[in-house]
């Protein structure tokens, strides 16, 4: 394929780590540690290492798939190789079906930090969401390298904020109140794990960027595993801080926990700093998903279509514009209908788990050796997560069935980009 028809290969290892870690931290780093502490108390200190061990097989399988079969099609490409073009088309559209619910939810959370800092009204927060989309669109017109550099800086800011809390709060490993064997509660731990898993949603989006690494076979799996471990360490550090300062409970919003700690340690004038870092973390998460949606749309577009073309900078500009426009439309619709945030998140989460399951099943057919075993373990984990979600997963399962029945079976899927 000519260079002008391929995505630019410019990502390095450190840029990849920055992209993935910020996508995993995203909207969760300011909220989930407090939710985990509220559900499991001190047991949540053990829940994070346990969750990393549970997600590790899924990450290994994604890393192996991205290493051996790099494609901008990401999950749809893996499913295409394993189960054929129709299932690949279903998977691609299933991933794109997150746009109406997932991106507006993330934009709401991002805009919420401006409300915490300045007390803005709902209409002003809508303007923040629109401005965020414009910034993501302008950033996406450049290249994945530009996004990676900015998100690496954001990752460093989040790490610096957590480190500053530990330093100013004089938190040491000897001061951590570890749970005792007698106080351990597995039901509370399992409830916390069900919530905490969403902090590691982002691996499937990262897979769409595999072809933009300079050395995808070497650097993509390393970046995926290192970024996942970095995000896990940051989440654990945030949980320690939340437990140390008792910044959790039904009496306060989960997103207010870390900003509240910052105000307690550094004064009210530091609130705006915590809110800016929180907003940037959300921006990073929305950005990588938007870029991933654009690359998936580009990879599935028919040759000759406007969506299948690249800009002069070799970015899928037309596909990106369509994704941003759709997100803007649905954000306005959510604002007009006043849909609750938790409803949007639940629907999006069910789709993500289902996509993970399809990728793990594809890995069972495509991979060999230990990687295949990891994909098999990951499949069992995803089925268990769907069971935990319960009836709320019916939206994702219904969407899968509808796409399977309605999409034309003879449609040609262009996943060779």
C-alpha cells in the first residue's frame, strides 16, 4: 500500500505508555478509588492488585493480537480473521454503538470539573463539552503522535498530583492501615471489583493504534502492559490517599474525593489545579476513544468512499469529522432529554465487556501457546463480568443480536488498511 494511503507510523514506546495509561485513568481516577473504598473499605487495597491479576490475561491476549495482527480495525480486524467478515462488521458497529452513550457520558464527567471549580450552570457546561469536542477534532487532524505527546504530559500531571498528595499528607507504607484477616469480606471485595473493572476499559481502543507504532511487534505489547501496570499503581495510590483521609462515603460525591483532599492539604486556592488535572485526564480518555472510532470507521469504509481517504497529514480526517459530529449531536440530545449519567455508563459498559469477550474468543482461534491460554482465561472472565452486570447487559446483547440480523451478510469489510 502506498505511504499516502497508510496511517503514519510514528509512535514510540513511551508515547504508547502515555496514550494507554491516560485512557485507562480517564474519568475513573477521580471517582473509582472513592467508590471502591465505599464498597470494600480497606479491602480495596488488595482489590487493585487482584484486579490487575484478573485483567492480565486479557491484556496479554490483546498484546498478542496487536503484535501478530496489527490493524487500524482493532477488535473488528481480530474478529474478521477468526470468524469472518459478517461478524467483523457486527463487531465494528457494536463498538461504534458506544458513541451515543459512552462519549456523552465521558464529556459530562469532564465538564463536571468546571462546575466544581467555578459553579457553572448546565448550559455553560454544555458549552464546555462542545469546546472539548472541537479541541479533540483539531488535535486529531494532526497525527497520533501529537495526541501521544499531549497525553504523556497529562499522565505525568496525574502522577505528580498523586505523588504530591502522598508527600504533603506524609503518607508512608508503614502508615497504611492494611485489612486484617478477620475483617476481610469477599462479598464486599467482589462488589468493588465489579466497579473497578471499568478502570481497565480502554485496551480495545488502544488496539486500533497498533499500526501507528514504528515497531508494532516490539513496542505495542510492551506499551500495553506497561501502561496497564502504571494505571494500576496510580489507582492504588489514590485509594491509599482516599482511605487515609477518609474522603469517601455516601455523604459526598465520588468525584469530589481527590479535589477535597487537595483542598485539605494545599488550601482552597489549589482546587482549580485539581479540577484542571481531572478535566485533562477525562479529555485524554475521550480523545483516544474518538481517535479510535475514527480509525475503525476509516478501516471499514469502502474504497473510493470519502471516509476511506486520508488527509495530507495521513490522518482519517473525514472519519474523525463524522465521529465528532455524531458525538456532538448525541450530546445535545442527552442534554435536551436530561438523561442520567449512570444510565449512559451502564449501557456503554455492557458493550465494552461484550467486545472484550469477542476479542478473547477470536484470540482462542488465532493465537497459540500461552497467548491462547490467556485468551481462554480472558473469555471466562468476560462471561463472569456479563453475569455480574445481569439484566443491565441486555442492551449490549440486544444490540449484538440486532446488528447480526440487520447488517447485510454479503457486505465487503475493508479491514486491510
